[in-house]
C-alpha cells in the first residue's frame, strides 16, 4: 500500500471531531420525549440541525437516554424499535449484523453507515457488518433516514442512512462505571466520563465485553472506545474533536445448520474452523465558523479498517457434488471451490466541506463537497478440507495457494446542494442534487490470469464512474401538530472493489455500472393529542441495473451484467400512547413486498417472484411502566415479531407440513427492569427471549440452512454515578 501505514495509524489514534454540529435539545426517541413529535430535532436528513416538522423523510430517532436505559449488548436491541427497521444479529448472537430496511435482509451495499455524518467505511469497500465497528451502547443518539439518501450522502444510501451521533460536547462533569454478567459467559465493563474546563470539554466512553457463546465455537471479545475534545475558541468559532476505536475477535462456528440439526441440536457448531478479526479507527475534526447569515463547517477525517476472516459462507461440504441449480450434471465438482481466508482493509483521508446560507428565517441553502481518498488491499488464500468426517461441517483444513492479492486506490469527489423554501404558511418545498465522480485504480500483485476456470485475475486497470442524484419533496402543515409530506428521491450504489476485481469464474467483472433506485414516498405524522403521537409512511421503490451473473451465449463463460430489476413497496406505522404519567405503549409495524421485476441469471428466470429473506411484516410492541417503588426506574415488556419469508428465489412451496422452502417467522418476548437503589446506583436486569422460543436469525438456500437464534438469556448489572 502506498500510504505510510505507521503515519496513518498514528493519525487514527489521535482525537477526532464530529462532522456536524449537535442539537442543544436532547434527541428524542421517535414518537417519544419531545413536547410534540414535530418539534423533535433531526440532523442527518439535511446534514444540519432541523425540526422533524421541516423534514420530508421518514426518520427514526433514538435518544441518548433511551440508549443508556436499554444498554444494548448488540445494536439490534435498539434499532429494531424503529418502524421499518429490521436488523438481524448474525452468528447465533455473534457480533455481525445484516439489515432489512426497505430491502430484504441484505449483505450487499444498500445501506450507508455514518458516525457524526462521516461514512465509517469508504464506498468502495462496503461491509454489511459496519455496526460492529461502532460504539453503539455509548452513543449520544442514533438517527435512521429510511429510504434513499444519495442526494446528500452518495453511494450505498438506497435502503437507509444510519448515523451514529457520538462525542457530543459535554455540558457538565460526569463519571460513571458499570459492569454486567449474563448467560453463557457474558461479561462487560463500561466507563463514561466527561470534564468541562473553561471553554474546553472532554469525554471518554469505553465498552469492553467477552462472551463464551451459547453454541460451540462462538466465543468473542470486543473493545470499543470513543473520546472527544471540544473547544469554543470564541463566540463564532468552535472545534469539536472525536476519536473512535473498535477491536473485536470471535469464532464464527455459529454458521447455518441443516434443518434436522437446527431443530434437534442447535447448540452444536456448524463449521469448527471459521473466525473473524476486525478493527476500526476513525478521526475527524470539524471546524465550525458562524457568520451573520451563514455557517461554514470544514471536517477533515482519517480512518483505518482492517478485516481478517475465514469465509464460512463458502464452506459447503468440501466434497464433490452437483450444484443445486444443475442437479443432474455429468461431472460433479467440489462444492467449496471458493473456500478461502481473507485479509483486507483500507486506509482513508478525506474532507467534508459544508456551507449553509440562511435566505430568511424559514428558507436556506446548504452546499458543499465531499472528498475521499482510500487505499485498499485484498489478499485471499484458498483452503481445502482435510478431515475425514462424513458430515458436511468442516473440522480441519489446510491452505492451498493464493487466490487474489491486489491493491485498489479509491478516489471520490462529490459536490452537492440542498435548498428549502417556505412557499406559504402551510407549504414547504425542498430540492437537492449531488454529483459523484469516482475512480478505482487496481494493481494486481499476482499476475494476470484470464484462463482459470475458477479464479480469474484481471490485468492492472482504472475504472471511472460518474453519477447524478436528485431529490424533490414537499411538506404540508395540516394543523399545528400534524403534517404530511411527499418525496421523490434517487439513489445509487457503486460496485465494490471486490465485485469489480475479484472475478472468480466471471469474465469482464470490471465493466459494471452503478445500481440505481428511484423512490416515491408519502408520509403523515404528528400528535392526535398531547398523549398520542403517530408516524406513517407509504413508499414505492424500484431498483434498476442490479448486477446479475449470466452465461455468455458466445463464449459459454460467466459474465457480470447490469440487468436486474426489482420492486419494493410497503407501509410503516409508529404509534406512541402515553396511557398515564407512569405507563405508555409503543407500536412499530411494517408491512412490505420485495419482488423481482426482471431477473434472469445463470441459475434461472425468477422474474415476478418474491425475493428471498424478505419478511412480509415485522413488529415491535413495547409496554413501559415506571412505578414509584423503582425510584425512577422502569419495567419494559417487549414483543418482537418477524413474519414469514421465502428461503430461495424459486418460491416453490408445497402444501405439506414439512415444506422447507419458507421460514414461518417467529415471535420473541424481552423483559427489562431497572431500579435506582440510590441517587447514584442503578441496578438492572434484562431477559432476552423470555419464552425460550426456537427461531432462526437467518436462513440460506444452500441446504437449506438455518442459523439458530439465542435461547432464553438473563443478564444483570449495575451502573454507579460518581
């Protein structure tokens, strides 16, 4: 890699700054703690502070108070409280995650993860596990913009933009220590500290955990830290610095099981050899200058992401067989031809420049440019199964040669503009446009090989892409407490570096265009009364030029092409009812459809079929009770529902009870209780999967396989505030 690694690491260990100014008002849980829903403050939707009343998008907001009360062991415990958001935990309560937000449960680059407005990874090196590189349990807040966000943020913002707010400037001194223990060897320690000295503010938040795992070969360790330094140089100039670091290591034996194993012995490991190690370091510095009618924010940033893993999803039986799409082939082949160890990462330097000009008290223009330079590497080593066990799960292996070794330099330069105008007392319109210029420079370190049947390697080359992303919306104020909006938003996602240059059996893998999406959305939200708030959204989205693998009619080889079209539509509803001063109930409900419109790849024509791993509905219902005897604590009972979905693209279902082409869904109950033993000591417990339901986190068509979810698990802990 060209960038000096030691210099970049040193920069990553420095202090960093939030990319956007923070609201002086505490962020409220969506439909929750603000005086009225429309007064809730939102940052991510415009890259600047605004009220929900002036935001033409469906936004889920989780407050710092809520995050501290839930104190999640995994991000799913928080994010799934938002209507339209379904994040699944991977690896049988492991550290991984995959999201289903206006998309099926997806492992592809259709979601954009930010920390204080700065992407946590470069767009050229997407990873669906981005959440494990973020200190979620110690965040100041979380915002989720559902649907496209490319007009402001660029590639990957198709299903949603997830923004973690961290390193908020402190308003007072703070010091607290916490510890908890739980089922299956869960152990965690936490620190929260803040210090205010004149015009300087410092914060530090640490979360360290270990877990033995409820399944064999699923042990994990994780450390996450966030530190910040804020200084107000004068009344018009401030600098806020935030540093984030995460490091984790875990065994990924919690892979999918065959149906009978899943039902009868779910605690057994799948493959005994898989593992994953990941680290993420981020630094950014936002310098904010206030003028009479405008604000200029300049945010340089640096980040480093490293990832080593054994690709457990490629570990089929390791035996010769026919592929599922060609059951009667003449020459069976090894079904794990792509089994490998991966060592990859990327280091980045970038700059976000944003300028806001206030035309009037109710109208403004925001313009800026984002610059990202990243140097990435990919090294992959083939592995072969060596054990003689007759089962399908790998017990041992040996390395068997290099598959890929290449470097990729990624450069993007993206100017954008966003404008909002109050046309009348009731009507507000907004529009935005972003232009992305992207370049990959690929350097093959192993030599060109275009003849290999299994792992072609391309010659050195450069790939350029350009894309324009518009959006247009209107908000109408029906009353002081209720408004509605209509929005059109365009989104795209570029092919990742591995999709372009890790060809496998495919020819011409580098000749791909961005995948494009167009979304239309209607929303209605507000307060029916001071005690009842609601938020409704109806959306329709089409995705074009999706990437398929087809068989070339002339050469007979495999090619990646932009030929897929899918359609996605649904309804999202949130209702918050304050029953009394001590009781409230919250409902988040989502109903959606995800279908192939045009989809014919080398394994078949699935046009018109439902997409797999796309639950028809999911719900989250919570009842909260804060009795006086808990001294400010609460009791929360939560019901989490996930509906049925197809397991593969074929949609072949029988009427018999043993049909395994679909997953029937599941219903889980969670209980949380906390009690203030004194003004400083909080005691708490949570019980996940209270009814001990047997369920699958995810499913896969290969087998099919089912990844069993965690059985009933009890956790207990304390937090002491000095």
